């Protein structure tokens, strides 16, 4: 079952990277800060997923892994608030 978990974690890592590149492409076209925030957030989520794959973390996940996830979600919140704030 561990091999299946590793495979799915790798697939999620790849999906996060693809989404980050997707938002980066839209940011390059429009220069809208919302897209760069989302791109950075999904890149951080990909890093967090890669850290979960480190073999030494099989038993217990250190708190810094969850801090990466917290920063990613905070970036999403900041992006949404800035977009809705107006000029």
C-alpha cells in the first residue's frame, strides 16, 4: 500500500506543478497579480507534497511541512482579498 501512496503523492505533486505553470502563463499575458499569487501558492503546495515523499518522514511529519501549506493558503487568501478590494 505504501507504493500506491507514493505514486499518488507523486501524481499530486505533478498536478500542482502543472497548475502553477498554468497560472504563471496567464500572469505573463495579463500581469494580473492574482495569477502570480496563485502560481506561487501552487508551487509551494508542490514543494510541500515533495517534502512528504522524503523517506525519513514516514513515521512523523515535521511541523515545517505544514507551515509550507499554511503559507500557500495564506497567499491564496491575500490574492483574493487584493483582487476584491478595488483600486
